């Protein structure tokens, strides 16, 4: 067994540059030069090693843009035309330098190499370099992996969906070309941000790479540094770059490519010789460029250069390979002494360094592989996948934010030279996510336009453009590409929103930007286009839900939440059983839209005392669950909704060894602004017990998460925030027409409130605001829908304020009544003093009614002030009046807010998305260890 391993990793990438609209484009030469000087020489070296029986191993990352260009017929033809022109230049150079003992041998060498490249490309590989790489992969000596769709820099993307699309499209494109998926993934620019590993796992990726400090600064600190991979929390392996081996190759001062005997990259006949002589070989006949004919060696730091000596340079490549090997041997012997396993040195480099920038680089790789395999036995070359199969046990570490750019973070891709691009990219991300949700099943020309919009966004996200802007190389081209892709994206969005779609223009855009022909825009849809999940995590679950109320018994928002969530889970393929209370006219069992609803018998709940009634409910729920399990089988987990079913959830957890997930919809402390009575304290204690006993706790807002953490002394790592959802279809019943805000100002100036009549809902604040509203909108009318113990006080307050002609108490309304009220409303107002979430505000937004809400609790997280509604400080009738009046008096502004609000609801608060996220929580609960049997800690005294 070797003392240690070397994982040599080459990352091959170029930006997608293809311009069919013009016969010649300067920037396409980036691709042509890389094929001639890097990719074909590397392929020749690696195929030669395989031919000679060298048992080498290395890993190559091939980016989707590079693969797309390698496989593109137009670029293949243009490359051959370029190669023929360079061969003609080589012939001209042999004639020009004939008799010159320094330069003629070099001209002849270049001509011979160009002819060799042509033979390899045409005769050996038949123009298909993708197949040449595939053949290497099949030998088992080379492992191929991929990277993001257009090499987008993940840490600076704003949405999870954008990152997901970059990763998913990249994996899909690679898999289609090579016939099997990649096991590893190269993060563009080694740019890691927390959460990326979840997306990688979603698409079947087993490992990825980070810059050195991305692993060394992990939590906890890695025991073996970068000399062994670590595991992320989800099992995806992470490899850290070895800094010592990197410096030997990369360092601009001390690295091997700077050796004085190597070829000088920056001295080329394209800038040295007469323009008239070069004209037939230059772009447009006038643009001086590198031709690849470089006759000098580095010589030294000054401008004086001596002729290149290929034989001496080859000797130096062999010497440097031996030196590199010696240093790795020392490193491995030093590190392996205390590790208990062979250390691994991960040495990743840009592939284009070898042959293009460092002309002798492919020779160095050839020498290194042969020396490792035949001249020693301390080190063995290995791929990451093979190392993981040999040593699967890894320390769990959370990597840290990092990249391999200057400074180690994102400074290269976000600075004063390129920061202007992100406001456009982030807006386009958000719009694309919305479009994917708004058109979940598009077809025909509509689907083509959506696919092309996604394509343009991906192309605009390439990390190459901000890099070029920062480095100041081809700035105008990078700016042009960014402006074009964002411009085309915006054009397509405008066509999609306003119609009709101009098919001729769409066809032209598709022809120009033809990357990813199988791209499906739904990859941006957070709701309906999941990635490929491994490990059986997409298998259906049997879920037992406990809820004291379920439609048609609806007291508050809890019943509707449980109903909509359970039905959405059933649509995902889960088997959902709801244990709930009796309802007159309903049987003890029914199957409702895929959900098994089991109800207690009325006689089981006969206590007059409220707390005793709750005890009876929990006793009955446990008994009924036993019958359900006997008939349908044991569930995978129990999901308890609020404290009233907490005792049953805890008993089922223990008796059947089931994971317990709890959703806390509101707290007694929050509803009452403290704990003031013995009953409130009992409820508070039950809430505390449920939170402590549950494996994971779900709540509907960040506000609630903070409240739960503070009140019940539980860490945030146990709490998951999932919003409530809205079913837009449920808002249609009873209406005369579908929601549309264009007729908003043909309606009477009705102000609508929906909710329970309790102090925390803030109706009293709204009543205080009415006189100020009426001074500007004299015919305004307030419709208060709901019932509750505060009703009598509110009606008395209406009389005190003299508002009898302008306020109407509608009483309790069902869904039909709610829909009719929203159809009449000019504005919906929710002035709560305490509100964990505020689902009625979402319903109003989905119904395209302008909303004014109190800036409190979960409500504040729903509305963006001045964008899709107005937020008002809680308890301020003057501010409430100001913004309600503003909505009533400015129809254009209100209509625009309505459109934005509905789009937000349809994209962020869709029940299918929320059900999918809930399933993620279930999976985490199933993977968690058994609950502790230790006694519960005392309830924090400060909360009482």
C-alpha cells in the first residue's frame, strides 16, 4: 500500500463564445487556441499514457460551455478553417526564416505540430473531442466531472432556484453527452456558499472541491486539514486544495512556468512582424493577435529575450516533474505519520494552464505520471471517487464561505469594476423564478420563449464576465455580452407578459444562443421541478397528523392550514391520515382529496371544563390512532399541530417509537402579551412540553421562530420556518368573475377586515382611523367580517365614534362569504397587534385586493412596503388612515401593487412548494437520533 495519494485535477473551461451572425469573431479564437495548444495536446498525452500501459489516475472537469463548443458543428468547421490558416502561416514562416539557424527550426517545429494537431483532430478524433474524452473515461484511468451550466459564481446568486438551475442544467447536459452522470462537481472559481451541498446532493453529486481555507475554516476544524476529505452534514464529501502543490505550479514568481528556459508567452510574431505580411492570418486582416508562433524563451525578468530552446525546455519539464514528485513524497511522509490513514494531496489546476500559458505543461504531466507510476512506490495517483471508496469514513465538517480568487472570497467577482451587473442579474433571477411558477406547464411557442429566457439568464450569469471586467482584458466584449443577454431576457419577458410572442425574433435568438437544446425552464420552478434525489428520499411517506379542528369545523386558520397541507402532501404521493374532532353530519372516516380523515365520536368529548375536554381529545386521539395503525399500518412519523394535541403526539412518539414533528401556529404568551392567569400558564406549559419533546418544530415566520426560541429555551437549529400557503383556486367560488384588479376603482370604497374579533387583531385601531379616512373619502365604508369575544366592545366603540353609517359588522363568513367580500373590496386591512403569520392577508393578495397591514410579527414578512402593499406601525391609527387613504385615492399605484402581490403569492406561498419543504423536514426528523429520555429542563421563569 502506498504511503499516500495524489489527486491531480484539471478544470477545463471557456466561456460560451459563438457568433453565427458574423463570418468571423475575434473572441472565438480563445476556443480555437485552447483546442490547438491545450485540449488536443492533453488528449494526446493521456491517450499515450494509456497506450503505454501507465497505471495513472487523474480527474478532469469539463464545463458545459466548453463541451457545447466542442460539439457544435459551426465551431468545428470554423476551427478547421482557423487551423488551416495557421498551417499556411507556418509554411510562410518556414519560407521567411529559411537559413536562420535560431528561428527556422522553431518555425518548422510549429508547422509540424500544427499538422499533427490537424491529423489528430480530423483523422484520429474525427472532430469529436467529446468522444475522445469519453474514451479516456472508459479506461478507468481518467474520471470526468462537470461544473455549473455556464460557470456561474454561486455565492453571489440571490435565489436557491438560480443556483439549482446552474447545477442541475450542468449535470443534465454532461449526462446527456457522456451517457452517465458525474460523481464529482467543480464549483466555479471554487466558490462555496453554505447550502450548495444540498443542491449537489439533490442532483446525485458525491463530492466537490473547495479552496484551502474553505475546509480549514470549517466547523469543527478538520482533524486532518486538507489531507483527507470531510463530509458535509448531508453526506456529500468535500476536498480541500493543497496550497503547497498549488504554489509550485501557480505562483507567478516561484512556480515552474516562470522558469527562464520555458517559452515566453508574451512574445508573439503577431505583434512583432509587419502587418502586411501577417494580414492574411489576422482577424479581419487588421487586428493583431497572438498567433502561437513564439520564438523566444522567458530568459529573465527584463525585456531582453533569447531564442527558445525546445530540447532544453523539455529537460526542465522532466526536472520539474521530478522535483514536484520529491516534494509530494516529503509532504506525504511528514503528514502521514500521525493520521492513521494514507494522506491525500489534492492538486487542482486550470487545464488551460497546460499548453496555452505554460507551453511545456502537457510534457510536465506526461513526465510526472510516468515517474509516479514507475520510479517510486511512496505515492499513488488516485481519483476522488476511488479514495472515497477506500476510505469512506469521514469527519463531518461544515465548510466556510470561500473561493480561490484573490483574497479568498468574492472580491474578484464583486468590486467597483463589475458591481453594476448584479442588480440586473438578481432582478432577472427573481423574474425567471416567477415565470416558471406562473407557467408550470407551458407548451408550443410559449415554452420556447420561456426556455430561451432561462438560457439567456444562464449565459448572463457566467463568472467569466465579471472576471474580465475586473481584470480589464476584454472589457468591451464582456460588457457587450452581459448587455445582450440581459437585453434579450428582458425582451422575452416583455413578450411573455404583454404578448404576442414574435416568433421570427425568437427563432433568431434561439439560433444565436443555442446552448443546452434540452433545457427545461421549469428547473427554475421551486414548486414543481425537483432535482434527482438519491438515497430513496423521494419515496412516499405514511404521515399521521393530529389537529383538533379540520374542515368543515373551522374556528381559525389552523383547520385550513392542516387541510391544505395534507392535501398537498397527498398530491405528492404521501399517505396522510388526519386524526381530528367530530363534526355533525360527518362520519368517523372519510377520504377527502386523497387524505384519510378519522374523527373521534361525539360522545368521547363531553367535558364541560376546557382543559378536561382537551384531555379527552388526546385520550381519544391515541385510541383512534391504534385502530388506524391496525388497519393501515404504522406511520413513518407523527405531525402534531399546536399544544391541544401535544399530549397525544408525545404518547404516540413513545408507544410506537415514532419521530414527532410539531407545528406551533401561535403561542399563548404572544396572544395575550404575557401569561396572566392560571389557565394561560397551563397552556404555556403544554406548549413548552410539546416544543421540548418534538424532534423538530415548524413555525410560519422568522418572528415566530424567535418567539419560540426565546419562550421555550430551544435552539434555532431545532426550528424550521415554513410559511402558510394559499390555494388561489379556493378564492374563486362564489365570485362573479376571476380576481382582476383592473376594475378596482369601479367598486365602492369598501375597506374589508377579516378575522377573529379579539384585541390582538387590532380592529379597534382601524376604528380609530376611520374618522381621518372619512375626511378625505367621505363615502368609505368598513366591513368587519368575523366573530369573537371582543365584538360587543367594538360595536360600542363604533357608536362612541359616530361611525354607525360607515361600519358594518358582517359576522362570521365561510369561504364563499370571504370571496364575495374580497370581490367588493377596494382595500383589505389587517391591523394586528400580534400576528404569527396572517394568512388572510395572503388570501387578499391572491384575490388582487390591495392590502395595508400592521408591521408586526409574521405579517411584516409577507408585505414589502410600497411594493406589494403597505406596512404601518402597529397601534398607529394615524398612519393606518394615511395609507388606507392613499390606496383609495391613487388607483394606478394600487393596481400595480396588486399585480406584484399576486405574483408573490403564486410563487412564494404555493402549497405544493410548502408541502415539498415540509417533506424535507420530515426526512430530517426521520434521520435524527432517538429522542432523549432525560427529564425535561425547567420552564424558563422569565417567560411568565
